[in-house]
């Protein structure tokens, strides 16, 4: 899972498998972080407030 | 009673009728939950799995729902990456179906591993030489992608959407959905393929073993290809069932025909590749391991050559020929027939690659080992079906799944939301909200 785990070996299999996993998780994590932070900023600027009036 | 939660401008059954209709499905769900608890509390002795069948009904169900859930990644790829904008009218439903399929697959795996509390071992103590590890990684990550794709639909519920932060969040998620869709397509390609790869690398099982390209047996590519072809067919099949149950047209014919055409050509090219693969395997690969073709289909009470014909001809060639012709996919009856046959075809393929592989004798002293699932296995396999029906029903009732529903089923305008309880009469059979709905941030 991580290089500091006792079973970790610096070989191609570990780098490809775990690198792929962390790459995908990083994209998803960064994408969602961007969405949440932008939503906070947009809300602070008053965007989307008109929806309360429906 | 729940009128305020129903999307604006559409008709829905009164709440009591909705709950009543779901009653039998909830009963099946409870039956499945009881069986699931039995498997967790008493262990896998509740199943009929044995030394022959370490993979059994659950793994077939897993592979089948993962293939059928492929409609989400392929439709997402077509819409967000290739730019088939027309598919925006069915992408919500494709994502919903994919979400149900993949959450079902994970649920079944959680039962199948026997000790779900140790499920995290596959991540922490990963065997990096196993295709199943790759499947576990991609499956979990792709379920995350599907959750991210389904979440904006929930956030667009009429009441939730009024909260500015939630409205902005769903809007932002739509804006970068292409990134998530591309990640999903990447993950799907590998886990669909690796599920096929698991069977193809079994050199001790000549029924499954295939040669291939570098480390990937041909089954790797065939599984991905078949999922991309049959997943959209499953989405169309469920759409037709939903339209039949609700008595409404929910997606325009041109959108369905476009998806059916693309799925048809995918299925047509897949089935050609599958026939070539089967011929080469029967003529070269299996004989090189000491087996003739008919040895895989004789001397047993179940697995005849009919299963190969059902998979390749009935579930492959026929639906492909229907879907690639304009006349075939324009006729609602032949279209429905084709998508049902394609779903059967890919399900039979997964059955053969999981269960027939286990049944075929490989040693001279071996005999065919047939397997019958226990009621607990059957109940836990039906559990995701019941769960899926409930989730589709709830999403249809409370979420804006269908961008074209209001146009296809116009509701007479009234002063405001009218429920059956509040205004019996013209709308007495259905709850209605006829307020104009604000356009979604992005369909």
C-alpha cells in the first residue's frame, strides 16, 4: 500500500499497481476538492442564491 | 404528502400507491438481507461452494452485473469525451444503472469474501501479481467515479437545489464531469479486461485458457469489448421496462436509436472477434492442450453445445444484425428483442467463463462437477435486483433523471404544486407539480 509498509518492494509491479491506484484516487480527490472549494467561493459571492426564491 | 420533493412539471403516483407497488420488492430485499446475515454470522458453509467451486453463483452475478453496468462508462465516454451530445438525455439513467450494478457487485463481493471486516486487506496487503487485485482497485475506484457522477443528480432534487451551496456544488461537478468520465473509462477498460484476463490465464483449465498479446490473453479484450457493447443494451432494456411500468415515454426515440446503433456496431464487431477467438481456441489452443471441442460439451447433464450457440448466435449474431440495421432498431419490438438477447448473450458468456470452467474435468480421473446454488446464494443474488428496483423507483420519483420527460408528457399548468390529496379530481390518480422547472446546470 505504502512504501513504509514492511512488505513493500521497489519493483515494477508495485510501482505500476500502487501508482495506478494512487493516480486514480488523486484525480478523484483533487476533482472533488476543486468542486467543493469553488462551491464555497461561489456561495460566498452570492451565486445560486436566487434558487431560494422558487 | 411528498409532493414538495417530486421534480417540477411531472406526474407521479400518490405516495400510498408508490409504497404499495414496492411492497413485494421490499419482501425480496428482506429475504436477501436475512440470507446475507446468515452468510456473515454462520459463514460460507451456508453456500454450496466446495473445492471444485471456489467461484460460484456470486462470481457469475458479479461478472454479469459489471458487464451490464458497462453502459455507464461507455455512454459517459460517448457523451463527455467523444461528444455525442444527444446522449445527455439518457446519461443520467445510464449512470444510475451503472451505480446500481457496481454497488451490487461490491455488496456481493462483501458477502463472498466471508469475512468482510478483512476486506481492506486486498488494498493494504496487495498481491501485485494478481489480476484480481487490479480488479479490486479499479472496481472500488470506479464505484467512486459512479458515486461522483450520481451525486449531482441527488443534489438536483427540487428541495436540495434551493440551497445555494448545494446548487453550486452540483453545477461545479457537472462542469468537470468530463475528467471524472475519462477516469471512469480508463478504470473500466482495465477492470473489465482483467476479469476476462483471470479466466484467460488459467493454463491448467483448457476451457478458459487463451493466448494473447503480451501479458493479456484475448479474453481481456473480449470482456471489455462485450461490456461496451452489451452495457448500453442493458440500459435500453431497463429504460423500456421503466417506460412500460410508468406508462410514459421518458426518452425520445432518436436518442435510443443512436445508442442502439452504436451498441449494435460494437456488438457486431465484438461477435466477429468472438467467433474468430472461439474458432482458434477450438482448432488450435485446446487441441494443443490435449482436448477436442466436444469434450467440453458432452458427457454431462447440463453443458451441451447449445450453450455456445445460445451465447454466440442467439445472444450475439442475431441482436447485432438487428441493431445495425435501421429497420431493426426503428421497430420497438425488434429493438427490445435485440437488447434482451444481447443481455442474455453476455450473461451466458460470463456463466461459461466462470462456472463451466469449473465444471469441465481436466484430469483423466476427473468427472464433470455440476453445482447447484443454495437458497442463501439465490436470495443474496436476488437482493441486488430488489435493491436496484427500489433505487430506480426512488430516483424516478424524486430526482430529475429524465431531461425529456416534461416535453414528452406535458402536464396542464396550474397555479402551483398540486397533490392528489390537495386537489382530487383531474389529477386524482397522480401527484403533480406543474411549476416550470429551472433548467439544470448541465444536462
